[in-house]
């Protein structure tokens, strides 16, 4: 039976007053009854527009039908044919811009909570099943994976399941990449990421941390050590800074560095983060929202500025609503242009008011300065205006071409210009969603298997 209720079942959450005192997950997840009620809202469309909107073409109506029947394990089996990290994607993917955007139920009401159901199914399975992996026949061939973010996790896991000996090289001292350092625990708990890492290890994947691939240890060196193929999934984590903002000042942070400190060094934070009184965060994406909500939980007065309006902001709608609920000031059509300092320490930021101009070729309206300025006092400035490609891997390895934007050039299957080297995720496309990076890693695993099988 289909439930034609136009509003989705609300997500249980921490009370606002309580959640501002901790870093625990805000969204608490559906109960079994919640999940069944929500699944029954699915209209079972024959053309499956939700699946068309999913970057990995997840079989959404099929898994939702199982949830509606109370067959949660059956739903999990359907989801994991195409996704290796549903507990993560269900939490952080922008479903409202992908699968839920196409949901027919959303035409006359709210779309089915596809992401919420995916998260529920994954969490239900994890709570009842120990981490394990089937034994597979080994092929006796070694593959190196650079980076332990979503693209690397997906590629390494699939290759291990095919019998390859896989080693993941992670430049930082912990595994998980941006999933660990870039997303606060109130959005994505470390325990969820840790389970994915433990699953990799159960499949026989070796993870080597504090092991950057650069001029000191290049891809050429990996081939010399006996690896027969290499997947590059090292992301795009070099901060982009707006002109005029002095990043050398004490109190000025890239969002990557700020979130890394808060997420992984909570007990020993730098003094100017810990004692900050007023924090200004620049940007309108998920990273900006994460940073400003972290600052709020650390006790600072918080302001987020964005040069467009929130209607154009790429951040997830749920996260923007949480930001508003947490009494964080948001200034739209505002662009920081200059830092004020005293003795090398940030004391404020000069901002310009903006208006939206005519749409560009993509249809997006560009912000235009008005010439009207105002000052914002602050002792921390967090810049979350995007990242670009790291050159540590491609510029220290012969034969790997870059595209005109600076990313690694690949075909649709992840092949680079150098035989045996494959790439995917943000290292190729620039910053994208977790599910897109995961899909790229899985496609590359298929391509690597075909390449090695033909040798």
C-alpha cells in the first residue's frame, strides 16, 4: 500500500539547546517504524526518476520497497550492489540535488527521504553485523591506491574483493581522508568512517599512513617496488583564497586546516581557536556551514558571509536549516575584501555588499560589487571558498597529463595518459560529492581489473 502523505516523516534530532554543547551527531536516525512509514510514501514510479538522478544509478525504488516490507537486510543487499558506503552517503550526500530532486512525490509535497532511508538501512545492518569479508582467491598482483578518501576506499575495496593485493598510501597520519578531517562528527561520526576502514582491512587491504606520494616517493617508485597498477585518488585539498585576504595573519585559517584542528585535535586546540570570541566564516558550501557550526560549539559568536544568496548556496538544505536553528548570523550578498590586523594578529575584516548580476553561460547569476563597504570585527577568519588540485603526485611522475583546469586527465573509465595509472574523484573533477567520488573509484577498479587481466 502506498502512503500519499505529502510531508516526509521528521528526522529525530538532538534538542537545539543540547546539541550546541557537544559535537555529537545532530540527526539521530529513523526508528524502524519511521523508516517503514517513510518508505510507504514511495509512489513506485515505473520510470524511476530518482534512480536517474543518482550518480551511481542506485536501485532506489527496489530498496525502498524492501524497507516498506520490513525487510531491512534485503534492502541493504540491494543498496550494496552499487554502494560500498551507504552509511556515509546517507548522511552527507546532497540528495535534494540528486535523487530526491527527481522524486515524483516532491511534485505535490516533500520528496521521499531517500537519504534518510539509506542511512537507516546501513545503520540497522551495522548494529547487527560484525565487520567481516569473504575469503577470495588471490591473483598475486599488487595495486597501489593513493589516498584513503571515498574514491580510494571504493577502489581499494572492490580490487581486494577481486583478489588483488592492495596497499593504500595516505599522506596524513590517519585514514579516511576528507571523511575524517573535513566533516565534523555532528554530521558524520568518526565511528561510521572507522567501520569502513575496518571493512577494508578485513578484506586484506594494507593502509599505510604518513606516506605521501611526492618527489620523495613517486609513482615511478611504486612501479619499481612491484606494483602493477596505481590508482590516484588524492583529492583536491589546496585552499583557494580570495584576493585581498592575508592568510599569514594569526587567526586566519583555511577551512581545511580549521576543520582538521577541530575534528582531530579537540583536546589540544591552538589557543587562537580555543579562545576565539568572534569568528567570521566565508563561503556558502557544506565546508563553510561545518566550520561556522564548529565555531559556535566552541563558544564563539559566529557569522557566515556568502557573496550570493542562500538560494544559490551549494550547501545541503538540512545543514543550512540547522545553521539557522543554531542562531548563527548569515549575511548574504557579502564579500570580504581586506583583513585588518594589529601586530600580525587579525582584528577585523572589510566586506563589500554585492548584488546578483545577469546569469552566465551556466545560468548562474554572478555577484557584482556595489562599492558599499562595512567592517566586521573578528579574531578568527575561516576561508571556505573552495579548493584546487594538489600537484604532489602528477608533477613528480612522468607521463601523466593534466586537463585544462589542472586536474588529472582521464577517460570515462579512469585511465590516465600513462599505462597502468588510473585516477578518479576530486583529483580529476575538482571538489564533488562523496557518491560521485565513490562511483569514480568503483569504475576505476573495473578498469584496473581489465587492464591487469589482459597483461
